[in-house]
């Protein structure tokens, strides 16, 4: 199965990279999957660290399904954290693929949808600070605000792909029992 790397750029100097299997492409976009144990490498301010995809401050990572939209200022992830199912979305510049690597620049706003019906917008303070520091342009800020509002509504309404499709794709990916990808390689320009 084909693999690809995802690169998330955090202004002014952060980069996170992790691998994923390419599962499918449909009318929503390209579906990618990082099974449990995949490597995540992040760099910020000259410091590089590694952990597992979806690990955060936990002992282990999580299996994560990703969707790169055909068109849009976002990048989505489906995962289960304990007994809670979460859709986390990075509002970002439109993702592009170059040299077998999907790339996007994080614009800080992060809509989240939960299986209990809650919908939350995370990192509004980071967004405001990045705008004030001119790390996000006026055009990007306008696009980010519009994307966040639309995504929040889509999550509330469970409008596809934020209804059943993503969860079905995650369950199908888990059933494949793919091995973790533990080699990342060096970033391309």
C-alpha cells in the first residue's frame, strides 16, 4: 500500500511531520491512515522531538484517520480517545501535495466534534495572537474565520464527511491491521 508524509507547518518556525498510508480518494478528498505506533517528528525553535502520531501527553499514540479535502481551508482527523470519539480539524491553508508529501500551514483555529454532540472551537487565543503578530495575513484570517464557521456548522449537523463516513473509514482501516510506519526520512524542500 502506498505511503505518504504529512507536513504541518506552524508559524513562525515549527514543523510536524508524520507518515500515513493512502487509503482512498473520493468526492470528499484523499483519505490517509496512520496506525498505532507511527512516528511523529516535530521541530520548533531549533529543537527536534519524536513521539507517536496522536500521542500528545499520553504514554502511547493513537490510530488516526486523516482527510485532505479536495477543496478547503482545513485538514481533518478522526480518532478515539478512551471512550470518546473525536473529529479534530486544523483550519489551515489549502493542503497541497509535493514530492509525496501533503503540506499545510496551520492557521490555529481548531473545530472539534465529539460523539456526544458537543462541538467546540479550540485555540482562538492562539489565532488572535498569530494575527496580531502578522503571522497570519488578513486574507488568511478571513478565510480561516469563514472555514471555522462552516466546519462548526457541518460538525453540528453531522454533515458528511463529518457524519458516518469518516468513522466507517476508520473502522475499515483498523481492520486492515497495517503495521506502523516508523521511518520518516528527511524533509524535502
